[in-house]
């Protein structure tokens, strides 16, 4: 199993950062998502299920993403989602935003990627921890850049 938890400060209001995590904006921070289609429930709500098509290089994958938790309070925002990738990995991740000040937001990104079978577990063991951390930090920096661009 691979786990991560990173945090950073973003020089933008919490609502501005949070808008990037709404379903209609998801491709701004996750550009490899080709489509994000609601299947069940309501957008931006606990219990929502979306079909996502994701392209990595020449490979395209389709999976169902479920929103496990969704909290939208003035000083704290939280969204937790999970999906199964290729019948080999169960992925869970969460975004937490906390209002530090009117123009500053703390962004916490945490999650885990768990092998569901021997092949998945072996692939995670063989993977580079440095590369996995870089993927997380690249995502966080993309969120920061998009949020601060609007500020």
C-alpha cells in the first residue's frame, strides 16, 4: 500500500480554491481526465458516482469514482473519493481546505493506493516512492497555480 499526506499554503481565499474541486471544474486541476459524467446522486455531494475517462500516455482507462464524504463549511472544506483502477488498485484520496485568513488557505491532500491482488501489490512495491511523491506535489502545485492565478 502507498500512502501520502502533504500540505501547503495557497495565497487565495478558501472559496476560490474550493471552486477548483467542484465537478464542473475538475479538468482544470486534473487535465488527464477526458470526461467526468454523473451516474448517480447529485454533483458535489456525498454519494455521487461519476464515470471518469482518464488518459495516461496512450492508455485510456474508465472507472467509477464515488464521493464518500463532502463537507462545505465557511472555514473548512473536505472531499473524499474512492475508485478501483483496472481491478488491481483501490484508490482513496481526500482534499481538505482550511481558511487561514481571508486571502490564505491551507490545502491538505492525503490518500492511499492499495493493491487488490498479487499483481497490484507487487506493482506498488516496485514503484518509486520519489516518483509517487512527485506526482502528489505536482498535483498540489497545479491547484496552487490555478487558484493563485485568479487572485
